[in-house]
C-alpha cells in the first residue's frame, strides 16, 4: 500500500481552508443575521416606479429651460405620467382588496405553542399575497417573516399553489387563509369570484393603457384630439372600478384564523385607479370646453414642430393673414373690374354715337385702273378703306 507524500497533509489543510470557510462539519455556509432580510418590495412595482420616475425626472431637468406654456406643460406631463403609472400599478399591484389582523396562533398545525403575529391578505387581479410576521413580543422567534404569493391565472393554479405550500411546510396561518381561495365547494367560492373580477378588470386596464398611449401621441400632434383621448381613458378606468365592485362576491369575505377575523376592504390600488380616472376625465372635459370656447388656445411645448414655421399656431396665423390678403385682392379686383366695365360701357356708347361719321376716305394719289372704274360700285372691297365699314366713298 502506497503512502502519501509528506506534503499531502499541508496541501489538504490548504484546500480545506479555501473551500470550507465559515462551514461547520461540512454543512453550508452560515451567514450572519444581518444578511437575513424579509421581502421589502415587489420587483414588478419597483420597475414601474423606476420607468415612470425616470421619465418624469428627465422632464423636470428640462423644465427649467421652458419659456412658454409652462403651466399647461407641467400639469399635462404630470397628469399623464401619473395616470400611466397608475394603470400599470393596477395591473401588477396586490392591494385591490386587503385585510390585516393581529392573531394569536400556532406556527404549525396541532402545536400547543402560541405566538402573536400579524397576518395580512393582499388580493391583486391575478394573485393574492399572504404575509405572516411574528411580533417582537416573542423573543425566541422574532425574526420569522413570510410573504407567499398564490396565483390564479389558470383555473386550477390556485389549488396547485395551495398543495405546494402544504408540501413546503408553510406556516399554518398562511395555509388557513389560502384555503378560502383554493376550495370551490359551496360557501367557498371566493377564489372563483376574485379570479373572474380580476380577469375582466385586467382586460379593461389593458384597454385603458392602449388608450393612454394614443392620448400621449395625440397630445403631441393635435391637443384637441388628445383631450378626447383623456376622456375615453378616464371612462375606461372608472369602468374598471365599477366592474371590480360589481363582480366581487355578494357575501363579503370574512376569514377566521384561530379565532381571529380578517375582513377584506378595498385597498389603495382600487382608490388610486378611481382617483386617476376621475382626474383624467375632468382634465379632458376642461380642455375640450376651453378649446370650444377659445379655439386652438390649449398648447404645450411637447407638440411636434412647436414654435417653428410648421407649428399649428403659426400655420393658423398665416392662414388668417392669407385670407385677409386674398379678401383685399378680391376687393381690389372687384373695384378694378367695376371701373373697367364702366369705362368700357362709356367708350362703347361713344363709339356707337360716332358710328355714322366713320366713313372711308378716297386716296387721291392712287390712279385707278380702267377695270376698277368699271367696278366702281364694288370699291368697298378695296383694302384702302380698311378697317372702316363698308360705305360709299366721298371726296375729301
């Protein structure tokens, strides 16, 4: 049997130091408690805030250089960014229907140990977030914090997520609340109702987002039509709120978890969409009324070719000037034509009055040919009397 070289133990110690740092008995690396943090935000919502916040900050940076239409530009851009962000938050948010309560419950099923914790349910259009946080009163388990998301985009997805949570050993209060949305027996139809409401509201909000995009384009091209787009977008958002309210279960969801009661009410996503829809609708109505009373008076610096020869205000002014010039030319031409007609009538009368005195004159320097003497009666055909009328000649 061969023995290892004398340098083997040192090499083994070196390799162990490189790959087994902060490990106990070959287990995984144990990080300190400072790195164990709970979920503090939704990634999709953070991305929405970042996108619209970047656009709005860029606008504020250039706003200092605006010299005309400052108020209308600031209000329009602020409202448009706010409404667009609200629509996206409504689609991906989790606070359409919410409820929170402080419960005293066991961490696992059939356990006698009771802990005071905060349980919350946050219902979105296509999912529900259930949070569970042990309060600091329980010093032994004060760092327990859960945030589980259950989806229902497909008919049986909520049931599958519920079974997966059971297999993973999710805390009992979370499983107890999720059970209200996973079962479909009589009296437990809240999951189907919330899924139906979320589906239709999601379609309406996507329609609102498409209308919002068209409104942004129209505000930069033709502000009057942009106001019409604002009215339509606001109506769509209000219709989304009405649809969600009408499709909710007739019997409100009241969840019982270990003696504690969770009553669900409308969350800030619902009220935010409502406020944004009303604001956009009123803004569109006001702009439309102003445009009807004072045509082409509403304007922002975001318009295409603003303050250039192709600006619609410049074109309108030039069209007014062109119309005035054309009117003046027509008046001048009418006066000239009247004068010309008057002079022509006077001259025609003078010509007709002297018509009898206009006779041809005989050219004495011309010696007629004998053949011409024979045809003296046809002398009126001679070119010497042109252009006078055909009359008998008389000597001068």
